[in-house]
C-alpha cells in the first residue's frame, strides 16, 4: 500500500472514531498498523476503539505496548478501565466520568492532528519538495525531472531572446 493510501485510511479511521463507528475505524487502523507497525498515533486510536467495543484483551495488549514504548499517559487510563471490565469490577461513576473525559480528550487530540500534522512519517528519500508541494515515489522523480527540463528550456529560450535583442 502506498504512503498516500495509508494516510487516507488513517484519516478515514479518525473520522469513523469521531462518528462513533469504532468497528469500522478499528478495521482500517489494523490495515494501517500492518503497513506502518508500532506507530503511537495508530496504536492509541486502536486501543481506544478496543475499549469502546469491549475487546478487553486486545485493548490491554495495545495499552501495554503504548505504555512500554511511549509511556503514553492516556493508555494507562484505558488500561485501568479495561482491567476493571476483565475482572468484572463495576465501573464507578467517577471512573466512568474519567473515561468519558479521556474520550473527549481523544477527540480533541486526534482532531487537530488530522488537520495539521501527518502522524505517519514518510522516509526522507521518498519526498522531494518542488515549489512547496511534495512529490514522492517513482512518479515524483519523473515529475521533478520534467520540472527541471521545463526550467532549463525556459532559461535557454530566455537567453536566446535576450541574445537576439542584443543584450548579450
């Protein structure tokens, strides 16, 4: 899967989370995780979806991974909630409020990231900036070459015109 397709799937998954479509979001995030494994900004929404869907063991496993690799604070909250579910401990009202607050924080945390940052990093060798827009992959190399050829031709024509007019 190409980097652009991975990003599109990630953004679609975040939209599904905002809409409460956790099962669809999780399916997309699993695909994204297969392509870009162990990315914090993919693992956390996966854990969040598992919590909402009641996938206790999967959610705990994801939280453990987030805590070990990134010391992710919100993963502790989700894990605590999932552990209570696993042990059939009634969720107290205050804990439920904390969980709902974490859910709101998640929406706020994910929303700006989707609009401003690309959480999935592209290796530097794949991206070339041309006139402020990224060009990537094999086609990007061809686009870059085409841009350089056009610029060279324009420079040559400009020189020819100036020479014809007697400036050189």
